[in-house]
């Protein structure tokens, strides 16, 4: 009996030991898995934090690059406007002396002197070839066709920048006879790609309806304007253009031209043509 009891106790004791050992290994394995999962979670959190940090740094760098671009664009625009303003202060409303580009025949001068609108088609062909005197002649005859020829030349896209600057000045200077002038000038002022020299020419033309005449032959050419300027309307247009400008140098330039226009509006009117 004692031997059987001892044997039975031994069996129960062995089973208990095995159960305890199994439980220990299960708990150890569970802890190991839990530790591994925690380590994986920690690694994911660290990687996510690193990604967020890199994204924030990338966004900061992109913002810096954009600010640099904006600053460079503003500086470039200011430089261009300042150049235009300085040139205007030194030589107001004049052409460079080397720009002769004369038309050989005197038919252009005679047509302009006589106000002959029949020659406008031929003048338009010459003007589209960037002939300076032809563009000037078209402007001097603007009152004969409501500036239709001048407008087509200006909108052609064929003019070089110097000729476009001149044509823009003429377009603004003859606004009273051009029913499309206000719309065209407003569109120009709103064009973010417009060259500052062209914008400045528009301001110049509005401020001064007169411009130099290069025809000095035997037949006298009546100096512009060949119509009665509407100074109040010109002042309103300058205000409208100024409201479209974001460049402070250009806005200040408009103020200067408005003062000059105000002075011209009080001067005695020239003899009627």
C-alpha cells in the first residue's frame, strides 16, 4: 500500500511539475511576443515621427524656395520699372537718335499732311514690318479711321519691343478717337506678363496726347493732337490703370504723370486743325 501510494503521489507530482513548466514557457512565450510587438510598435512610431519630421522640413524648404522666387520676381520688376522711370526723367517722350528708319518716298509725309486716309492700307503694311515712320504716320492719321489701323498694328504681335512701346504710346495718346482704347488699355494693365516699358508707354500716352513728329519735309505736318483731348477722361483712365498696378514704383510713376496731365489741362488749347 505504501509503495502504491508513493507511486501515485509521484505521478501527481510529475504532472504538477510538467504543468508548472508548461505554464512558465507559455507565459515566457507570451511575454516575448508582447515585447516583440511593443518593439515593432515603437519602431513604427519612430519611423512615422521621422517621416513627419522630414515632411515638415520639406514643406519649410519649399516655402523658402517660393519666397526666394517671389523676392527675385519683385526685384526684377522693380528694376525694370525703375529703369523706365529713370529713362523717362532723363529724356521725356523722345526717341533714340539712332532710330532713323526713314521711308524713302515723300508720299507718306504728303499723306499725313493732307490727312489722306486712302494710304492707310499701304502704311499698315509698312508698319507691320516695324517701320517706325509708318507707325508714326498711322498714329497721326488715327482720327481718320477711329484708330482702326493703329489698333490692328498694335495687336498684330509682329512688332518688336521698341516698336510696340511706341505703338502703345500712340494708342493711349489717341484714345479720344479710338472706341476700343479703354478696353485695350485696361486689358494691358491687367496683363501680368506685360513688359513694364509697355505699361509705362501707356501711362505716358494718356498723360500727353501730343508726341514728337519726325516729318520735316517741305509739306508741314500738323503736330498732334488732331482732336480735342478729354483731360477728365484721361485722368480717370490713369486712376483706373493705377488701381491695376501692384508695383509701387509704377504706381508712383502714375502719380507723377497725373500731375503733368493736370498741368497740361490748364494750358491754353492749341489752334483747331
